[in-house]
């Protein structure tokens, strides 16, 4: 068992899902959806994903969202995170309509069930146009006490360092770009850190930073699975290691699973059982399975 892989998670089932126009500017992963039952299909996809996770021994705290003003509520990992020192952190979101996703009932459930002791609220930094979007912006390596972050319009170096000081972690900040030279909007679409492995779009990094990160992974004895730009576009980096009833799982989308090579799947399988979930409609909003799952580290 690893502190990196949670056994409990939070998910939100939207009743009025749609692609968020307010985040189109910097999310190159968003795409148009042409069928008319988008909301219904997203509801079904979340329901089936929750059922599959529970069947593998994951405790899922499922919350319903009936609001019509929160199109991205299916991605709760962006606005809060929990930590092994009993801390709950809430984050400043860049898009105004995403700030409406904050749910006191969700926080109270976590507070009561997991005995959290500390709260760190960063939401007021939106007044200064400073943002840090949770475990979208930050990919935590809880084993080695590291916090990885790719710079974008949704990140703030000093806020990350503040979080790291609070948690006793080290900040690892870098720059990552797609084939058009656009900064990746969230670190967790190009990087997944497991207990013993890392999935990462190395081609998105410039040579010096790539070398430094690979040295760090080697030092931490983590197997590196290098992802191509095309695989990143298919959400291969947007996965999360979980602790199931029979060992480690890597939850990822069916889209991502299909885009991995046979060799890559075999390498991952040495460390975790691959658990593909069908979330094609939700992926149109620019996020995938990792974004849908907020791990409970408490």
C-alpha cells in the first residue's frame, strides 16, 4: 500500500454538463460535441465510472450537481485537495463560473468522515488575479514530498511555494508546451505520478528541464513512461493511481488506454492494474479521468 494511491475518492455527477465556453481560451483539449444528449450521456458516464471503481474496492463519495451554472463541476479535483497531515486546501480558480463549484457540503463530509484538522483557503487570491487550480495545476508526489507544476495562466509560482511550505514539500516548477507552442493548461494532462512510475509528455519540455526531471525520477527510482504529443492529446497523462481491494490500480479513460502502446501497457502493469473508464463525452470538456477524481489523502 502507498500513500500516493488513495482508497477513497470524491466525484461529482453533473445533471447539466456542457463544454465550458469560459475556459476555451487556454484549454486546447476542449472540442465541440455535436449530439444533443450531452448532459444525459455525461451523467451516464459518471454513473458507470463510479460503479466500476466501487467494484474494484474504491470508496467513492458521489455528490450530485443539479446546477445549470457549473458546467465543469464534474472536475472537483481543481478546487480542493486533502493531505496526510490532516489538511484541506481550497484553491483560486481562473474562470469565474468555476468558482461556483465550491461546495460546503462536500467539505463538511470530508471534514467529518476523515477527521481533518487544518484548512488552508487560497480562494481570495482571485481578487489579485492569482490562480492555482488544485491537482490540475499541481501533480503531487506524496512519497517523495514533491509538487510538480507546469506554468500556465492557471498557475502562480509563489502560491505553489506557499502550499509547499505549508505541507513540507518541495516545489518543482517547469514549462511545457504543445506542438503549437502553447503552454499546457494543467499539469495533470501531461503528467501522472504513481508510486513507482511516471507517465509524462517529455517532448513537451525543453531539453534542460527534461534532463533535470528525468534525473529526479531516476533518483526516486521511478520508471518513466514517455508519452508522445498525440498520446497527451488522447489524455494518456490524465490518469490516477488508486488503491483497490486487490492492489494498485491506474484509472484512466478508454481513450487513453487505446492510445497507449502494448509495451507501455505492459510496463504500467508491472506496477498497477490498468482500469479504463469510458468518458468520451466528458473528455470534450478538456479533462479526463484524473480530473474527475479527487483523491482523499487523509
